[in-house]
C-alpha cells in the first residue's frame, strides 16, 4: 500500500482505517490511474489444497475483495450505495487459470471496470505470478439492485464514466451461456450456515462455488487441476436453506468438463449453474 500524501486533509470519519488508506491511495495516484488497481496477495496455509496450491474458492475470494476495494476507491462500493437503497449482486463469473501459486508464494491481481451493457457492469482481472507472468484471467458481471423493488436498474452515468476501456476485455466472448443439467451423476446436500452469509444477508457467492466443486469426483480432483470455471448466479440463498448440489460429466478425455447445478431443496428453485473444466495435473492450457 502506498504511503499517504502529507498534503491530504484527513476525514475524521475515515481516519485510521483501511478505507481511509484506500481513499488516500486514489487521491495520490489520481482518478485516471485509479480506474486500474493492482494488489498482491501472499498465499496462506489455510488457503491451499492437499497439493499446496491455492484453492479456486480462495482466488474467487480475492477477486471479490478486489472488486469491492476498487469500487470503494471509485466511490460506489456496497457500503457506499446501500444508503441510496441500492446494492451490488454478482451475476456471472468466468475464470481461467494456467497454473496456481502455492503456499507462501505471491499472486498479483490487476482489475479494472471494463464495460457497461445496459443493466450489466463488467469487471475484468489479470492474475500474475511473482515473476510477473500472466497465469490466469477472469471477468465478472454485476447488477445494481434497487432494494425496494429487488430489481436491477440501469447503470448510472456516474459509474459508467469510470470504465477503463483502454485495458480491453480478457475474454473475446465474455457472456456465459450454460446448458441445462439433463441428468444427475453426483449429488450432495449442504445447509446454509451463518458463516455462508454476506452483508446482504444472502449466501456469499463463493459458497456456491465451493458447493458446486464438491461434486467433482475425488479421483478427478486428485489427478487434475481446475483450469476454467464458468458460473451463472440465479437466486439468493438464505440462512437455514438446504442447497442440493448436482453434477454430471459433460466432456470426457484428457480434459474433463463437468456441468453443475445448485437448487434449493424446499422448492426446487435453481440458484446457480456452473461449468468446470479440469486438465491433468502438470498440463497448462
């Protein structure tokens, strides 16, 4: 984190907080540069799998954290729009990884607001290793929700003007369309815990991803690594819900693709669709 400029005038409501430091960084570099953010993460012991690689849910947590950090710098984070009766919800996520950093290694992530299409605000990411080599990229699609109607609204001009279009899009065709799960080969049931909830009192997006990946067969998880993840979030879960996670093999071969569906047990409401693609360990895409 950059040192704060000595010319900054402290805001007493933000002083001595991480938020104040982020505002300071934005003022220091200027809003033009602030439309592009980079942060570095060191992979911790509790963020790795049995192969000592950082887990995909951990990476998704990093992406979610960066999205909010950057939105705060730009003035439209969740806690900044809540007083206006609005909130952000993640609609889609697309992640592609070549390799994964391991325990104690560093991961540098760059992010920028890349595009706006009517109701959708797009945010892209690049993931770099300690040698500054790109090892992955991702895109996320966000909706701005009116809390009174619980319906999305058009993205305001004040947010659209923060697009960093000069950095482009990381996927040529970023819109995700997934087929229906026509049969079930694997199934597990999860109950929503307090620790699964976010500040909207809904299930955190990463919990859905964890539950979906749990239905990938153990032999695949031990011999393959996940190289691509496509997620479509459809409905919010709440505390106490039982969530049924189902999957089937979609494509067989050296690379295996699985189609996943999460639905609420009580009423059968579909909550999330996921496609996961796995490559044999040691093979990069």
